[in-house]
C-alpha cells in the first residue's frame, strides 16, 4: 500500500500523528498556494490550522479507487477553501461599506425619520435633534435650496445651477459646523465616553 494511502487510512481512524506526517509532506504545497492569496489578520499559525483542517477533510472525502492522487485532490480542496476565506472577507468589507449612508442622503431621500428610529447610536439621535437649529442660520437663498433638497429637487427656478451649487455647499458647511459644535458638547462627550468600571 502506498505511503499516502496508509497515512490516509490512519487519519480516518483518528491517528493525529498520521495527520501531522501527511500535512508535513504537503507543507510545500500549502506554502505555494498561500503565496497567491491574502487574508487579513492571518498569520502562519492561522494558515497552517486551516490547512490541517482541510487536509483532514480531504482524507475523509478522498477516493483513490479511480486512480486519482491525494496530492492533486488536496491541492484542489485547499485552493477552494482559501478562495472561500477570501470571499467571506471581501463580503464582510462590502457589508461595512453598504451600511454607510450620509446624513444628506437621508435628508434628501426622506428616510431621515426611519434612520432616526433604527439607529443604535445616540450621537446620530443628537444630531437629528439639533438639525432644526440650522434653519435660522441659513440666508433666504440657502433656505430655498435647503427646502428644495428636502423635497428631492436639484434646482430652484430663481437660481442658476451655479448659484444652487454654491448655496447647497453653504448649507452643507453650516450643517457641518453645527454638527462639529455638537460633537464638542458635554452631552456628546458623555455619551461617547465608556463608563468606568
């Protein structure tokens, strides 16, 4: 019986030393595959743990009766396993990006109320409470633009596109200043500071 088949039979029977011997035999293959992929926060121990697990699973699924070799099967299984790890990491990154929504988008889309109800952060609730303070700080032209933005409009009949963009930028700037002032209030600092234990 070839060496690989003997070791595979021992691994299936629960021999951890056989698994380690088989893993060490294919360690150059593992190192070759991992050079082509990057998984954030994975160190050598993480890679080898995943490779050992995949080696064990490959032993349990391998069928050499059709003339296939374990080395090729293990390479196929480990490559697919690593690709799965990379896909999961990329999906996690995309999920984080998908969850980001600007306050201006919420205002324009009319989802401000829904966002305020669903948010888990007290800071956003505080911002939403203070947005009405913005209205008196806006000039007449800026108030027209602000109202148009809330209604989803991108133009105001009495203004050129350039004037509209300038007034919109001024509204954004004043809203940013208001929010920056909020961030420095004692209320916000108190909410963002973890309690002492």
